[in-house]
C-alpha cells in the first residue's frame, strides 16, 4: 500500500492540494513530500490562515505541529518580508529564485531553533514561535539581526520583520499572523530592514485625515511659476503631514499628488511622459522617502525651465545615456537609476530622451544591446552559453536562456547551430 494514501484522505492533504496547485507544483511532487518537513510547513499555513472548519481539522493541524492545545503557552507570529524581492526577477530564473527562497527558509529554521514551524509564500516567510514566558527577548532580536545581515550580504535583500500580537492559544494565531503582516506594511512609514511590532503601530492602523489640499495647491503653483526651491519646500511639508497617518493614506496621498502634477502638463507633454512607469515605481516603493524622491524628480523635470533645457539638450542627454548603456551592459546592476546618475538628470528625463531618439524604452535598449552581443559571441566564439550569459550582464544563466529564447525564438544551442550551418 502506498504510504501516502492515508494522507490523501486527510484535511491536511486537501490543503496541500490547494496550496501546491497555486504554486504550480504537481500532485506527484506533493505526494512525495507529504510526510516530510513540508507537511509541517503546510500545517502551519493552514493554522495561520484559518483554513479549518471543524474541531477535528483544527486538532489535526495542531497535532502535526506538535502543539498541545490545552497547555498554557505564549505564541507570536513573525512576518519576514523580503524587501526588493521583485528585483530578483531581473537577475534570476524562477528556479534560481526558488533556490533563494529555500535557502532563506532553511536559514530561518536554523536561526529560530525553537520555532514551532516556518513556511514561505511569495516574498514572505511566516515563523511561529512558542514559549512559556515572554517572547520578545534580546536573543530573538539578535537572531533577527543576524538573519538580516546574512540576507543582505548574500542577495542584497533587506528583511523587514513584522511582529504580531501575542496569542494565548493556537486558535488566536490567525489574528497574530494578520497583525504581523500589517506591521511589515508600516515600513512605508519607518523604512525597510527593521523589526516592527504591531503593538507599537496599533494606534496608526486605519488612521486617515483630510488630504492636504492647501499644500497641494502651493506645490502646483510653484511648478507653474518654475519655483524649484518652493516646490521642494512644499513637497517636504506635504509628507510631514501625511506621514503621521496609516501606510494606506500615505500611498493614496502620493498617488493623488502624482496625478495632480501630471495634469499640469499640456497634452503633447502628457503623451510623451511615462506616467504608467511612475505609477508603478510609486506603488512598488516601500518607504515614503522613496515616494517623495520620485515625486521630486518628476516635479522638477516638468518645471518650465527644465522643459526648455530638456528641449535644447535632449540629443545630448540621449547620446550620453546610450553611450553609458553600451559601455556598461555587462554590469548586471545596470539600471535606470545608475544611467540617470551618470548623465546627471532625472530618471524621467532619461525615459523621455531615449524614447524620443530610439523609439524604445531604456530597458528595451539594454535588452537589445545584451542580446545582440550574445548573438555575436555565439556566432564568432566557442564560449559556452553560461560564459556568455555572464559576459552580457546576467548573474543567473538559466534566466539568460529564457530571455534569449523569448528574444530570438531559438535556444542558444539552436541559434549557434543554425548560424554556423
């Protein structure tokens, strides 16, 4: 008899099936691991997300986690968020990202030896701690700091840790889990790479206030008059006001202000402005300082004198940006930020001038340069695809293979064979 047959009839198995279908993992792979450590991770997921419907299902989850439901203990959930996780997709394949997540998961289990369970989903790792006494000890904080330092050194990722409310029984864990996730979102207020306790931000949660329309009017007037100094001063005033509320209010206020500034442009300028790119950057920002910096860059770039300067020096800026890309494409960290810093203008200006000159976005031009060089090396040398991937700016060779196939319609091997035939 298959040792996994009993598992397939259990509540835990049904959770497993649902969870792994979302993760695009086959049920055969799921069955192969049903009695491993992964089973414990899934039980924790079911417990924290309140997936049980009956007392029997609840007891099954607790049993897998070896939790005695009647024993007097304190519990708390940690939500470990990988800040900058989306940037991994620019450097690694999905397999590479999965390896990073698995390695970080292992590291968490080592760092918190007394943890009841640990599981990962997307850019977050949930950790359940249980002790008889007070939980938030100096030892715990030291473990968090050590984990954060390791992740920064290995993958240039910051870890923000949300610490949920204390629970006196496993049934209260979903609330602790929810509050831990809320706490990590407040890196919008306090910055990433910190430990944020829900109890310390409880009074902010859901807090709103009147939108600072008066300050917004002053900002827009400064833009119309081309007063850069007043614009920056009023932008600082704007964030001093909104940052005393909830993280949702900060994000909504930033988005509203961006829309208002955008409407100061005439129709032609609006058509050439990459407003979708700015909205995306704004929503991906995890700290209000980043949002203010983006709005500052955007606002200054549309001041009348800046637009006149851009008009007269557009070709100069574009040529400098293109030359920098062509010289630095082997650097895997080449980005719009580094290009703008080199040329000495805003990121928005780089987007505008490169698109105007090449009829493509800077990132598309970077891709074209890398792929054209990769094709040349495949035609003219005997270097391996892995070696070529490193030479054209890809840290993860598997990701390079996928990008090359999408760009050319051929694998690296097929391309080399076809061109040499």
